[in-house]
């Protein structure tokens, strides 16, 4: 009997976006700060080799695409191509989770770049009882732009449902004063 697959799931809220004045919400880009936040996340993933994604599931909104483009620019050739999923825009947590469930088992570390409130809801839904208590508290209190949740997923992507992934840590870029 083979050992069940172990995966890593990275759930990233898009970086700081432009104000919506005069621009359709889906077309909002990143601010300069958003670029800084995205590069910080990319540098973090590059430094921590165990967090390098080999799959990327990204909302098709401009700000999420830009966030992942900056992250990928820091990962270089190690960055996987983004799978743009229009279902992740303005989606409930259940739809985000359904998209994650479709991930091929060949992907060992998946990064998902999406929007509030779904990212926070998915993180809180997935966190198992043995998750890091401080990470759960921080993610439940505030999920700012470029907030990143890191999960260990003990089984297959398709069976991920709720309270069955261990939240290992919750990371947020430094806030500018």
C-alpha cells in the first residue's frame, strides 16, 4: 500500500490594488506598494525552496495576474505558468475550493492567487485542529493584501474539503509606516 500524497498549498491574497475610481473592478491593477508586496512574496518563496510552487491557480482579474507576474519574476525559470481561472473572481470559498480540488496530483505545491473574502474563508475552512494556533488567529483577525497562508495537505487535492489541511504559517509583507 502506498503512502498518501503530501502537498503544500499556498493561498495568497492579491497585492495592493489601485483605487476603483473610473475603472471596472476586474481591471484594477496594482499600486507601487502592490508591486513591492508581490516581489517580497516572490523573494520569500525563492529563499524558502520548500515553498516553490510547481502549480499556479490565478484569478483572471488584472490585479491577481499582476501579483503572480511579480511573484513569478522573482522565481525565475522555477516559476510555473499561471492557470488563469475566471471562476476565482468574486467567488465564494466553495468555488475556490472546487478549483483547488481539480488540481492534478502531479502538482506537489500549488499557489492560489485570489480575492477577499474568499481567501480568508478558504483558509479558515481548511485549517485542521492541529494547525498553528497563532497562524489561525492572525488569518482570522486580518487578511491584508499579499497575505499568504501555507498549508500541509495530507492527501489528494480532490479530497480537500474542510478542516483537513494543517495551517503551518501565515505570512504578511512588512507594512509601510
